[in-house]
C-alpha cells in the first residue's frame, strides 16, 4: 500500500474553507497528493486557515482545468456518489473501497473524485470512473460536508495501513500494465466513431449505449495489450466498413 | 443498537464552528444527542452556519457546566485521547470502540467525550472513562479537527448499524442478470467468426487472441444487456464486412 499513489481530486469546489479542511484531513491520515479541478475561490485565506498545519499540502496541490487532466495518467478512478444513478455502476462503501484501492496503490496511480458541494459529480464524470463510492448516511440528512467525506475515505485508508493485513488482490500477478485514463478515452472515441460508421449507434439518438460500454470496459479495467487488441479490431472494422459503404454507393 | 442512547459530549469547545460541524456530522450519521460542557462562544452564528441542515440538533443540544453533569446518568463512558497516558487505560480504535458501545447502547446510556481543540481531555476527565478511544493518524500531523474526530466515530457507528443491510458486494444493486456460460459461449463463437471475417484473426495462426478476449470478458462478467449490445455490434459488423467482401470481389 502506497498512499503517495492515491490522489484526492476535488471538482469545482465552491468554499475555499473546504479545501483547507480536506488538506488537513489528508495530512492527518498520511495522504499527500491533492488535485483541484477549477476551484471557485482559490487560493483563499479561509483555505489556509482551515488547513492549519497542513499548509504544505495546500502549497503542493495541483490546480488543473478539467477532470480529464486530473486523472489522465491514472489506472484506477473512484467517484463518490450520493445517489443511485440511471445505470447502476459497481458501488462500494468506504471500507470496501479502501481495501480495493489500497492494494492497487502499490503499483498503480489511483484517483478518488469528490464533486461539487451542492450537486456532486456529473453523470459524465461518474462514467469516467471504474467504480463508485457511497458513504452510508442517515435518511434524515444525507448531505455530508465535503471535507468530512474526504476525512472518512482517508481514515479508511489509514485504518487499512495500520492493520497491515492487505489482502493480495486478484490482479497482483497481472502480466501487463493496466491502461491509463488517457488511453481509455482515446479508445472510447475510436469505439464511438466505429459504432457510428456501423450505423449501430445513431448520434441523433445515442440512448445509453456509450454509457453502458464505458461501464463495461471501466469495470473490467483493460490492460494495455487488451486495449491494443480492441483498437486493432476497430481499425480492421473501419477498413471493411469503408469498403462496404463504397459497395453500397455503387449499387445505388 | 440504539443510536439515541449514545451521546456526544464536547468539553470546553473554543470554536463555535466546530460545534456546528459536530452537529452536522452527527445528524448525517443518525445520532441526535449532543451535550456541550461549558462551551466558550455559544450560541454563535458560525455554529448555525456550519450545522447547515442540522440546526435542529443544535437547538436540542444540552449545555451543562461540568463533565460530571454531562455523564451522571451514563453506564459507559468513552474518552477520546490523542496520546499515551501515564497510566495505560484500555485503548481501542474507532472501529473496536463502535462495536463495543454499539452493543451496549441497546440497554445502556453511553457517552463519548471529546476534549478541547488545543489540549484534549485532562487526565482527570480521562480517568472518569471506562475506556479510551484513539483515532489512528499519521505521525507527521496527528492533530485532528474536533468535528472530523466526531465524524469518524459517528461514521463507525453508522457502518455498524448498516452492516446488516449493506450490499455484500459491488454488484449487489445490478439492474440486469449476468450472462450464463451458455450465452457467453455463443458470444465467443460469434466473436471468433467475425474476427475471422475481418481478417483480424487468422485461423491458421490464431496465437492467443481468443484466449485473451475470453480472459477479458470472463473477468468483467457481462450482463445480458451488455451481451446483447456486443452481439448486436457483431451482427452489424458482419453485414458491412459482407458488403466489403463483395466490393473487393468486384474490384478483382
């Protein structure tokens, strides 16, 4: 388990105090890598004040413009989600999630995304995640403060670390590195183009097709060789479909 | 387990914002009984602001003058403690502690004491406790914000409460049945035929291609809808490739 390979990504945070609270929560639990996606009021005095002795963590925080940029080099991405989505995604509680990312963190880059204070992550952002994380709450009041949510996730990682009993996971002996988010996004573009050429996907009425395929390939986590195979298939398919289009045009 | 029998007691809190944060953290996790021992600045606007939708919990908070008064009717008292004391006391982490007080709460009054922001509970206060609770932290920065500490303890109580109801695994909420072996085998036949038509797979030199694809789709466990999507793509691909073959034959 390597906490330095786990980054906390805050998306469009509104209150700078929360950013400070997150920095402190992380440092208390031994995490160090904070990424801020287009924060609304930052830097800000309140962030420094709430960070207390975690100002160094704020100072080393990386500010980027987009979620894509924040997670491009990651092999595993978790999104925190308050509510059930239209298409159910693999969903874990913080303890199960810590167990999962704790063991991956030895050899991979992991990101945990936290959304906006008022409405969390968008569906598009959640569909970039391998799995979703839900913190159990009372039905009477389910909206956790952002820094509190980060605290709970970081606490579970710390508990796992001090327990010292990481279960070896099923991927520990894998032969090929897992694909990064950046390469997966290229694959999705390629896949969508090909499905459109095949007239299987109608861009005017895409329904949930790409979301379902993202969920499928996000769930499996492709390794680099598998990704190359699938892209190879898409490339060959493209050639034949182009010939097929030519044939159809001739018939007309 | 009865969360209404577990009270959170804050001793001489300095920052009213922390009291609000505690109220919210408690309500998020389903706790309701807050006792304030001689808070320094209370009531206060900052407490209400940080409490957000947990203002009712602030309104019903009991303010008393002494720890003795706060815990007089309790049968079990836990004190949070950052450091080792001169006389070692029974010391548990939040998870162990939740298990202990969760089961007691069915029939007894339980208090969890949280000390001052700067120096915690006094030795005298800690010696009034049945056991001590320590939240594991990084050596680099061990001082947790007060509301964060309460959040972690309340979260552990909630986890204990919902364990019985929690989905055992990430797929528990899945919307569609997973594919049977029989249907998967049909899919692999269909896939192999299509890859051969695409001339991506050479039956004379198949190498490990089908094995790798079987590993990929076996790992992900396709649900029936995903399987139908993939077979639909193969069917469309077949049509276009047939047209493409026809076009190539015409050119010859």
